[in-house]
C-alpha cells in the first residue's frame, strides 16, 4: 500500500492493524450497509502483479485458465493459475491498462505466484513485477453506481467485466447484484474520485467487499486454500473463468479431462448459517448426517444481519441433505448462476 494512500484513508477514519484496514470505526454499522447502500472500500488486501513486455500476451496465454486474448482496455476477466495437476494456485481478476496487464490476487499469494510465473519466463520478453505500491486500487458499489460514474465521467462500464479508461483511472465492473466497480489508478486521481463518491457513500472495511463476492459466487483463493481445488470445483467453468478452446496451460489436461471424460463430484455452493456469528476459517468443514466432510469453507463473512454466509466446495451428493456446522444448521442459498445437477 502506498504510504500516502494509507495516510489519506486514516484521514477519513480508517483503522488499521499493521497494513490491513480493519474498518472505518464502526464495523457493525458498515456491515449493515450493503447491498442496499453505497460503499467505498480500499482493496489493498489484494496484491497487484503487473505483466508487461512484447511477449506478455503469449506468455499469459500459456499460463492461465482463461483466454487472455479476450482482455483489452475495455474488457477485463476472471481467471486462475493452476498447478500441473490442475489445482488452482490462485484466482484473480485481470485488467489491462496502458498496455500492461494487472492481476489482482490475494496478497498472501502474490510472492508465491510471482516466483512461480518467473520460473517460466525463460527467453520471453516479459517483465513481472509487484505493482501493489505503484497504483491505488479501491472498490465502489451502489444501487445507482453506474449512473453516478456516468454523471462524473460521461461513461461507465455497463456489464460485468466491462472496463473504461478515464482521468488516469481504470474502472472495471465486477459481478454483483448491484453495480460494483474496481478502480485502479494514480494516487492523485484516485483520491479525487474517492472524495467525490464519498459524498453519497459510506467507507467500509474489507468484509463488505467479501460479502459481495459471496453473493456473486466469486471464488477467491488465498494461501489457506491454494492448490486445493480444480477450477470446476470453484464453478469457474460456469462463470467464464476457463477457456476450453484457447490451448495449453499448466493443468489443462486434467481440467479438460474432467469436462469431456468425467464429471466433478464437487462444486461450489453459497450457504448461510443462521444464528452463527463467528466467521469460520478457510478450510473449516461442514458436515451432513452421512459425511463429516461434506463441504469445505472457501470464503466466509458476516451478512448484514450479522450471520455467517459462505462459499463452500461441497460434494454434490450431499447438497440436498441436512447440513450442519457444529451446533448450527446450514442452509444452501441461491447463486446468480445455474449449478450442474447431481
């Protein structure tokens, strides 16, 4: 995080634990704002990897699950980086800015991912760097967010993954039940936009942004879940996170075999745990009557009512059975896209 950006956020009431923004002084109130209210959220808990050079496109095309040739300064993307065994090392949003690709990954996976990607550069004309302190990135979500941005700039991304470049800022629309945007840019312009949006928005901690990811069925792999799941178990084949036509990438044979010759016995579900107010750790187990390991928590947070909602990777055969987390019963909730049948 840029020190100047941290100072700016502190001036707006941000409270930090080290470099991690915890809240803006009232986490209970902040939690209750989305999805009906407008929010601003620092995204420095994600690291930024920049990929540049003459061979950047061809290099990434051979490394990631999605078709990087579809990414431009007006179209962003969700993708994964896999092991040779097809397990997702990381999931991330990719956007392009001034000819450079930016991968927004869980901060605790930035260094391992950079190290692994650099192993495959060899003679390619590619430069991979930690850009986390080069640019500012924050999130904005509001029921009228697209109109608000249009009023400010005369343009706004209309649909998920649409991207606009304006005033030294890159604005990408992300999946959500209301208009939600990731803004990436220079410090001075980022501060100006934050100030202008803050007139009608509430500043919130990261849990509100995580809640939107849960609502939207967006799987964010972190150090605690790296190499645990193939992309299909994260529903990435259902949300255009995997291309089966672009050619090879690490783990491609495993991922393709699961599509054409078999079927995953697990997929990702959204669940609620009524009355549970303690957020389960990544990797926590959800049990059924028949299986103490029916599902595994991938991402979890508190909803506006202060109860746990989570994305879990679950055995498909157990999804229709009674589920529980310790003493609490578990409900399977809807996702904004259709799941495969058991």
